[in-house]
């Protein structure tokens, strides 16, 4: 049986020291295989548009991941950087926490895109029907991780690096609210 879910090059940036969710003991290929099994078993919800799925990792799978988030409070030191994800994308202001203890991962969501959606911007890495593009370890008690407002803006305005989408005012408000309460801890070399 051929692979239904393969690894997109974009997810490979999620490694130790990146300030993003990562696994210290699973390969990207093992994570994509888990996404395939879970999707085949119906453990997913549709994402922000047709061709985007959020696969719910199995209970207990979170123990394999480091959650990068801290809860912001009056003692949190924040930093802002003017960065770009990729050379062809507009820069944006990224906020990170400089202190705090990363929250324990309660569950993991595996974000997969269908080949035709990735092909819209020539962002496919394989010929597989679906590709793993992001891994989200959610803090305990968080039901779902809202998309970052910068990503939403990139998508809705159809800027380079975005995939065409429209969001409701409630989706915008939920995203802004979440990202006002939580921040990713800056990579180790920035602390």
C-alpha cells in the first residue's frame, strides 16, 4: 500500500531549539505514518478550507512531544523580532517569551494538506495525496489551537506563503485572544 500521508519539507523546521513543537524521539516519517493511520480511522476534522485536515493524534501520543508555549503573565518577558518564514514571503513581527516554563502537552494535532492545495503555490514536497505540514502540541486544557493571526492574514489576503481562505470575525477574535494569552518560548540560543 502506498503512503497516503508523506512529510512536507516545511514541517522539518520543527526541531529542538526552533521554538516550535518537536519530538525528541520520533522521526517526521513516524509522525506522518501516525497521521495516516489516525486519518484512515476517522480521527480528524476539516480545517479552514477544503484540502486541509487537522488529525487528532492518539491519546498518550503527546508524551512524545515538547510543547513550546508558556502562559503569559505580568512576569513574562517578551521579545519582538522582524522576521520572515521564507525568502519569498513578507516579513512579520514575531512575539516570543524569553522566560517561563513550557506547558505540558495535553494533546497533539497533526496538520495535513492535500496535494492539490500545496500545488496551488508549488509547495508540495512529494507526490503523496496528503502531506504533513505542521505539528501542534497543545497545552493541557486547550481544546484546539487557533491559527496565528499573521498566518490568517497571509491566507485571507492571498499573500505569498498563504493558501486562499476566508475567516469569520469570531475566528479572528478567538485567534487574537489566544495569542494574547500564550506565547512560544524563544529558542534556547535566544534566552
